[in-house]
C-alpha cells in the first residue's frame, strides 16, 4: 500500500477508548466502518452492552463493538486513532507496534503540543497525522459517552501539506456524520487552540476551581487571560506560526457566551484525575523558551500547575 | 508636649490586641509601663485572667491588665500601637480620634505597604512612625500569645530621619526585654521584608497550601521565588529604595534552614481568616506599576491571590 493513500475501506484501531476515542470511533462504527477498540476498564461492559453515544435527546446504541483487551488481538490496521491521555504516552511504545504495517497512519487526537513529535520519534514521522477536537465530550459511564454542542474535528499532516490519505481520513469522518475539515498547517492549529486552553484551563485550576464565566468576571484574571493569550501568540509567531492579535478578542467574545463552563482540565482536576500539564503548558513553555520568546506568565502558570497537580499537591 | 519628644513615662494604647498587639503591649505592661488595650472578643477573659505570654518553657502571666471595650474609655495617649489587621484599616478612622492629643505618636506594627500612608492621610504625617516585626507570634487562645524564636522589632519614622521620640520609643521596648532597633529608612525596611513575604507568603497559598521547604524543594517554584524577589528589588529601586541583588541569596539561605515553616498568610488562609492581600501584594504592585517597574509575576500572583482569598473563592 502507498503510505500516501488509504484503502477504500480502511481498518481503524482506537487506542484510548475514553470520551474522545469512544465518540469518534463509535461514530465510525455506527456508520459501518471496520473499527477495533482497545479497551481496559470498560471491556466487559462494552462487549455486553456495546457503546452508547448521547447527544442531547438523541441516543445511539452501537451493538457488536469490536472490543479487545490487547492491541496484538487487533493486529495491523490502516488508521490508528490515538486518544490516550497524554500523561500515558509512554504506554504507546508497547501498544502501537502490533498495529503497524508499512502504510499504517497514526492519527493523534490528543491535547496540546508534543504528541505528533512523540509518535514521529518512535514510529516514523511519515506515519503521523493529527487532529484537533473542538467539542465537549464526557465519559459518563462504562461505554457511555455524552456529547455537548457541536464542534469541528480539524485534521492535518505533521510537518507536511495534506496528502491524499489526509483527505481520505477527513472524508471517512464526514461520512460518519462528523463535522471534519482539513487543515493546511496542523501545528498552527494546535497553537490556536492553546491560545484558549493555556489561560482558561490553567486559571480555572490555579484560581481555585472556577469557571470560564468566573475568570472573565474577575477584573484581574480577565486581564491575565488576555496577557497569557498574547504570550502564546507571541511564542507561536517565534516558532513560525502566525496568529493575528485580533484572535484574542475573538476568543474572549466566544468565551463570554459560554457561561459557567468548566474546562476539561478543571473537570479532571476536581475529579482527582491526572491533568495534562506537560502537553498544554510544559511543552509550549519549553518550545517558547528555546526560541527566546517572552513567556513569563505561561512559565509561572506552568510551575504552579505542575505543583498543584502533583501527587505532593493537595 | 513637643511632638518630637516623648514624656519619661508615656501612656501607651494598643489598638488591635491580637498576637502582635498582645505580645508587644504585654511585654511593656510586664515591665511596668502604663499600657491600655482595646479588646473585643478577649475582653472578659483578659479582665479575669490577664494576659499570658509563652516563649518556649517560659510562661509569663500579666495580671491587672488595663483592658477596655472602647478607645474613648482609654482617652488621649502618648503612643498608640496600631496592630490591627490591615484588612480592618477603615475601622481606625473611628478608633483613633479618642486617643489623640497634640503630641500623640502613632506606631503601626502592621504588615506590608500603605499603612503609614493611611495613618498619615487621616491623622497627619508628623504623628506617624512604623515598626517591622521579624518574629513569629500566634494567638493560641483568649489573651494567650505564643512566641517562637527570636526576632527584632525595627522602628523608624515615616518619611523622616529618626527623631528624639523615635529613639525613646525604641528604648522603651528595649527596657521591656524586646530586641528593638532604630532604622534610618523605614520604607526601605518594608521593601526588604516584602522581598521575602511576596514570594513565600504568596506561593504558599497559590501553590496549594505548602510550606517554605516545599516551595524551595520544587524546582519551578524555587526559580519563581527568586524571580519574584528580583521583581520586588527592582520595584523598590525604582521607588528609591536600594536593596542589593545579593539579598536574594541571603534570603534563600535563611529560608532553607526554616524547614516546613508556614508563612503567616498561609496560616490565616488555612484557618479561613482574611489574608492581607492588599498590603502585601496589592499596594507594592500599584506602587511599582505607577513607577513603570516590570512586575509581571507580582501582578499575576496578586490577581490569583485576590481571587483565591475572596469570598467568591473556595
């Protein structure tokens, strides 16, 4: 198989079947795609009851899900959807190899920066594509995912312009009823997402478990949010990813209508789950510092969050 | 009376008889000075049992304490020791006037910046002197104060070189067994104290209720502590208060031997009491910004603490 292309009916493997993996993999399976899930805690429940996707009043039950206990049971696949929490990335070193053939594409839907690099370093850059999910998903029980509001899945190549396979992957998602689009520059998209995630996910934790509305209503934190956004845009620019400063106002406007929305990192933090500190704050900070970008606030937020979310922290 | 001087046996009034007021006023009373305390919650207990000062194994009980329910019962005094929490400063507008005669000296032993200015603005700058307490005191019960370790009381004039009265006040404290000294430049001393208080009191709260040892053992927070100290020194320099950068290493060394010490603001925070956010972070930040000093980290810490310690906070 030409690694630049995709077979007409590709075999999908989903590694990390939490909310993101369960939802996107589930939609593909619902629409007749050949999808195989690596499951851990939810394996028995999904084998028995299938996957359930809830969007508002609509409830979809997907029966006969291919749920497996090991990637060696799945075997070589055409597209591997990587939806593991970034804090478990090291597990991928063992999970991925059984899924590979020469043309296998690795699609990471994980948060923040550094995930494409991680996969490229271990399994070859030519395999790697990435996607950004602008969507709110919550795993509410074993094999049950709730989906709030609409959101786009933005897919692009790692360090390359889109290839035929990229368009093919986007099309498969579109055919499964998912709003997907091709992006020319994946890493710029990741930085654009960080413009929002760095301040809101971070301050929602560091300022004492507060919502987006709380942050924006507080004069000091509102200013700090804008200043953090400007730092992220400045760092992105240094790294060759141009984002206009007018993006700040757009993001603030978008956030003002969200109300008492809890960013995903705060939900993790409040539930006592690990927070993706390195991919959202640590890696952007390291890349910015390497390029000499001025990221004083990002650094301070990263240092605080690292401690607040550590085992040593409360 | 000449306001530059003090009568041989001055009448002292103590406003705010918590740990600081109880301890310093108590020592003066113990050594035969004419001291009058304004008391609220502790009034009945102190009238019945007097004041108790504990330092290690030494326990001193001071009987027949002049405890009053109102400053109008105390009347005009020669030295008013102001030891109220800075968050209650507005109360002073009503508490102070009954204590004044033409030569009354107001000695604020309060934390941070802005207290001398507050008193000067309302009662005349010529009355105001200030003191810094480098001591660890804890009110452990009604009328009972515990004193840990030694520490100096540094006293100076507000916006003036020392006067005869300043030396006289220092001498009264020394005669009461307190290690007191005269400082030439009071506000420089306040900035020196902030070099420590800004990072340690602040980060101990913002990083999740942690001690001085925890802060210094964490690589990121250790760096942040030094960077905050440099910002405070830079701001002080802009305001005409020279502190050498070598002071940072001195303060770090001093702190490394403190062990799991909890800064006073953290003790307040953990106990659910108000934290002196404005005098320790707000006022230094405002003064620095007014002079164009670069205080990005101080600003961020101030904004976070303001929210964390607000009623709206957790």
